[in-house]
C-alpha cells in the first residue's frame, strides 16, 4: 500500500495560493446554494400566486352566479311581502308555493390562509399584499352576508307548507326574516358589484379576471322560478 503524504508548502506564496483556492471553492459553493435556494423560493412564490388566482376565480364565479339572480331575488321578496299583506286567515294561501333559494354558494379562502400560515405572504411585494388583503377582506364580508341570507331564506321557505300549516302567530317571525333577507340582498348587490369590478381590473401579480361563464338565471329551485305553479 502506498500512502501519499501531503506535500509540504514552500513559502507564503504557495500557502496563500492554496488558501485562496479553498476560500474560492467555499464561496462558490455558498453562492450556488444561494442561487438554488432563491430559484426554489421564486418557484414556490409563483405556485402560491397561481393557486391564489385560481381560488379568486372560483370565488368570482360563485359571486357572479349569485349576482345574476339579484333581480329574481328582489322580485320574490316583493311577492312574499304582498303575500304577507293578505295573510289574515288559515286559507290565505295554499301549500306548494315555491320560495326558492337566493343562489349563495359559499366562498373559499383555503389557499389564501395557507399563504399566510407559511409566511409566503410576507415575502410578497407591498402592492401584492395590499391587493390580496383588500380582495379577501371583501370576500369574507360577502361570505358572512351570504350565510345570513341563507338563514333568512330558510325561514321564508316555511311559507311553502301553506297558511293552513302555519298559525298567524308565525307571521311576525316570517316578516322579520323577510326584512333581514331584503337587507342582505341590498348589501350583497353593492358588495358583489364591488368585487366583480375589483377583479375585472388587474392587480399586482394578478391578471384581470372575468366570470368563466355567462350564468343563466332560470336554475331549477332558485327564486327565478315562478312562486306559484301555473294552473
């Protein structure tokens, strides 16, 4: 077996040469590691941004679906108000009315929350942070109002069993649900319009967005169907 001993350095010049090679190698390795890490972070940032944009498109479509039925909702609330005005006995209106539902689906923010949890949000530019924060704040407000609206309409649907199945004592409860539903509808009219307009304009790191389809209003079961079946 042959053992090769390190060569003895001769003089400071040779020592400094060897030292410089070692230092240069270490610095090169660190620089390459930094480049790889930076590329990895940029890729993760692009993926997070793409995921958030996809989530916003989902919310946009759901808001557009609800907004498309706004006129039907207001008309149905007017019909219910007229119905309550004539409710003076058990024979006021028959069972089988179609109250429907307002079309709220529920908005999502899981990808946005994940972005906050892994501190990816803090690495974005100030403009991107401001844009996302303002949009998702509006998304959360709309989602809360839609939840209240659904609750009010679930109470209004009690009318579908007819006046014979309800006592006139339940009329104040339904009248209050009607008032709440009208307030929610008016609030959502402005809020959804603001979100649709906001996403229609491109933001920092976000393209301009439009609903992915033109929603028809006559969805089965919605308030766009007639309240009374044709005779």
